C-alpha cells in the first residue's frame, strides 16, 4: 500500500461547487472563512454563492438540489479515503454512458486544474479517452504532458499514448511518450529499454509531474486490456489464480493494492504504481458497479487525492465492509 507523502494539495472541488459551498456552510457548519480556505477562493465568492443558493431555492431548511445527494457522497468518500476531493457524477440510465459521464467530469477538472508551468502525467483507457472531447482548447505556457504507459503497434484510440498526445494537443503543449511496447518479451528487455537515455528521461519527467491522471480496470474479458488484446485473454485466468483483481497502468494488483505475483508485471513498460503514488496530486477516474473491487484495490495501491466516479459506484464503495 502506498504511503502518503504528498504536497499541500489543491482546492476542494466538486460536481457542483455552489451546492458544495451550501453543504459545507449549512450542513457541516463551516465558517465562510474556512470554506474559502478549503476552496482556495475569496470569502466574497463564498458569500455570493451562498446568497445565490438562497435565491435559487437550493437552500430552504435543507439542501434542496438534485445534486445534494452527490455532495453527500463526495463528503463521505473524502472522509473514508482521506481524499483532497471527490467528484461524484450522476449514474446514467444506460451503463454504456458511464465512461462518458466521468470523462466529462475529468475534463471539467483539467480545464481549471491544469495551468501554466505544470506537468501532467497521463495513463490510458476508455474513461480518459472519453474526456478528450470535453477539454477546452488552450495554449498553456511552459507546460507538458507525459505518458505513463508504453505504446501499441496498432494505433487506434485505445492506444495509451494517444490519450496523452491528444491531451497535449488540446492544451497546446509538448508531449513526451514512452516509445516502447506496453508489454515486452522479458524482464531483462524491459530493463534494457528503461536504461536507454531517451526513455530514462521520459520516466524522470513523469516522476516529477505535478498531476497524474489514472483509471483502473477489472480482471474480466470486457476490460480494456483484454478486450483489445493488450494482454492475452488467457492470461486472465492465471492472474485470477494469483489473486489479481485489478489492472492499473497495465500492472496487475491484488485486493490489498500489491502487485500480483505474476511474471507479466516484470514486463510492463509503464511507471509503477509506487512511482505514481509519489506524484503530488493523483486523480483516479473510474465508475461502474463492475469496477468496485478494482477501485478499492487502486485506492490502496496509489495514494489518491481526487476520485472521480458515479453515484451508484460511490454508494457501493461506501457500503463495502472491512476497509
């Protein structure tokens, strides 16, 4: 399990920041000054938000907004997992849209959190790819995007390097990629590749990132790594026999967040979960009831500051016992 050695973190964020302000003030009893400090905004911003909430009937004698349930879930998740922030979006009626809903929230977060001078380290996967269409096109200065995972020879949307390079394009910045296959033939070859100066430089840049963006998958045929042939599907049974329940950055982990005892973990061209855990702010974006166990494992593997998920998944995460 990763140890927490992080910076001071950023402002508290939310799926609906005005409702969160109302919640903190009216339900949790925080002062306006304390809320301003948590959100890293001026006190006048808090005052205006509270006044607007009353005018819009967000606050009557209770928090009267559709997103109030989401805010309650955010606060419970923040407390349970010692998060800087949780962002909970509505669960779509059609589960096929879950990645898109979460991707939209990720894009909203990046639109404000990613600023001049920052380095963003990015994994891959369908959820993160879904965020691309919602990101603002900007021209940041002295900023970079670094890929956390190697590449695939067949360049389709699922290729991890495409997510990082596409985010860099939308931010108007340079990107750095791990220009090696996601999986190589042996642990020795993996080490030889990391010893190459250009790949060593990319790894060092990623390790020094200000913000990391990850997702997590379950061990099932429908999971991206198996469904798209990144990892042979027959390997899934072997991994389950080794008690693996999740994959993060193409590493396979058990319920305690430790790397599973399978040789495939020695052949992955990606930063390890422990390396990513040392990045000051880590965003984990994942949802769907089929991913509840995987999200639990990821939260134990990588110290996370911001969790982005959907409401039903949040409830299931909070209902789990023995945590």
